[in-house]
């Protein structure tokens, strides 16, 4: 999933429960649930990893992540300024935390050298739909699915 999806859904969950620590935890759990759905993200174009299994982000992926984060910030500032409560922010951080821990090349190797980091990475990767050729062919439809999921969550909790 895009960081936008993880952040907005985690934030919406945090807002719905109204408790920052619980929002963070449920945001992190939602990350795993969302990643189990076949989805669009920059990883569908990347077949490049080091022998250790670490991600290698080329300029295209760095640019994509930057646009994704800027889009999220824009949505939060323009559309949801009233929702930026502590529970929302905690849920949003929980929603993004798995990718921040497991996928960022700057510290991924060090984290994967720890027992818990290795377990998180293994579990996180096991949830992803791995047939990249199917994801690539259906990228736009999968992006629409994420927009629909975000819309449904926000409609259900009436943010």
C-alpha cells in the first residue's frame, strides 16, 4: 500500500478509538491487514534487492515516496485539519511504522540484524501479494482500490 493509505487509515482508526497508544497499536495492525490485500506501491516495479534481501531504492522509488508523503501532508492540511488530534497522529504513525521500520534502506540492514527486526520483516513480507506481473498489469485498478478503502474508512467513522 501507499504510505498515504497506511497513514490515513491508521489515523482514522486512532481518531475513532480516541486513545493515542491504542491508536498507534491498531494503526500498526491495520498496516499488516492492508498489506494482505493485493495493492499498488512502488515495490511492484522494483526487482532489485541485495543478496541479503535488503531493498535498493533507485531515484524513481525515492521520488515516488517523496510525492506520496507530500500528497499525504497536503490531504491532512487541506482536507482534515480538524482531525489532527493526538490519537489521529498516533494512529497515523502506527500505520506508517511497519514500512518505516522494515523498508527504509538507511537502517533496514541494522534492524534486520536484530531478532525482532528479522521477525517483523519476515512477517511483513509474507503478507504481500508477490506476483508482481499481475500487480503491474493492474496498477491503476489497485490504486483505485486504495482510494475506495480510504473513502470507506472515513465514511464509516465519519471524520
